[in-house]
C-alpha cells in the first residue's frame, strides 16, 4: 500500500455550499426547524436563495470536505463527484481543485443543475441546511476508473450517496475495484436517517467484510446497532469491522481496532462559530494519521485538531495551517 501515489480517493456528493447568517426569526418565517437538514427541489432552492442574506460560496459535500481537509494536511487526495455543465459546477471544480485535490470527473449536460446546500447559521452556531442534490445524484458507474481506485491507499465513501441507484452502483464498483487492488475502504454512515433508509445494505457491507474503516457519530452508531446505550452499541459493531471510529462532539472520540481501543478528548477552542464540516474534517485528520502509519490515538488527535479548527469559523474548509497545527504528530 505504501507505493500508491494517492493517499485517499473520496467519492461523494459534489455540492456547492452557500453559507449565510440568519436569526431565529428568519428561520421561523421560512418554516425551518433550527439545526435540521432537509432536501429541497430546484424551485425551493431558488426561492430560499432569494430570501437569504449575503452568502459565501464554497465547494462542499461531506466527502469533498474530507478530501480538502486531507489536502490541507499536505496529503495527496482525489475526489469523484458529479457536477452539471453550469456556473455552480464550474465554481465547484475550481474551488476544490484550488485546495490541491485532484478532481477529474467530467461535467454532464444531461443531469439538470449542479447541487447546492443553502446553510443558515444562527448566532448559537447551529446550522440549518437546505439541500438541492441535483446533478450530484447522477454520478454514473462509468465515472469510476479501476486504475484510479487502485492508485489510492484508502477509498473514502459517504453514506449520503447511497440513496439514488445510479451513484450507489458507482460506489459498489469502486468498492470492488478497491478490494481487487489492496486499497482499503473507509465508509462514513453520514446520518442516522440515512441508516434508517439503508440499514440492511450497510449491515451487509460490514458483515461481508467490504469496509475496513467505519466512521460514525454517537447517534449513528446507536441507529446502526439498534442499541440504546453507547458502550453497548460500540461493543456490538466494533468486532465486525477492522477499525471503528466514533465521534462524540464535545465528549471527544474513540477508535477500536481488534483488542485495541483509543480515546481522545475534544480540543479546546476559543469560540464556537459554525459546526458545519466538523465530522468531515475529523475524518480527514484520522485518515491522515492512518495513511502515515500513526497509532489510533495519534490519528484521533489529528481528527480532533482538524475538527476544532473548522468549528471556529464559517464553512467546512480549514483556514489555519493544519500542517503547522499537526506538525508534532505528522
């Protein structure tokens, strides 16, 4: 695995994040539940965009954020995701490429508009997300090149992309290419609602031995295991995957690999501004550690460093030098 030129190849929804300040009154006027994530159609996306305050646009999506975080750590990352041949698609391509991530998936002119997520951030740092998935849900299996998957040490997949049939087939093709080439497969469960929709599929992926590193947060590990208590959930899932990583917000995170268990506390921060991308950047830090042969504990620490950095400003992209912050560990 050490001679592979790409550290991590991520596959996920290619979404342009539009982030704007909002107050509780605005959320109420729009009928939005603070802290929620809802899927919207293109018409609603255009309407809400017109009502929002000034926004900051940045290429996002869960796996895309992780790829950008890996690049910020100085690793070689690639991303596969579908954009349309439109202005937002051009923005996405330019923005993620500018971070140092290799993004070569061709734009398509037959998939409607590029995806966007309208993120409203209230003064308490809660983000209310309104997502139009558009072209992101039209990633075809033909976009997966076995040689590109084989060039990566780790293939990283986001559970959100399991919903539509077309990209699900693409992800399954990527998993098969990874298994055939010695590339490890990392999978993030993404959302407890995603688990409820695809519980059987996710369990099969785990029990068939097709996942090497499984990422979850506390709610997701409970949903996957069917348990009501955290330690019981970890005990139920950990023996079924080579590496299990579970984030717990301000309570830190754990990782379990066989008989080894490591825990890390959350990094101290000066001010919580926006929690967008915290889990995505945690995954970037952990994967950075794993590709560099670091211990579970050091990999968790790198994840905590990245997550703490990103929640102290708007958006899901690091603004500080992660290589500098993690110099002692990397």
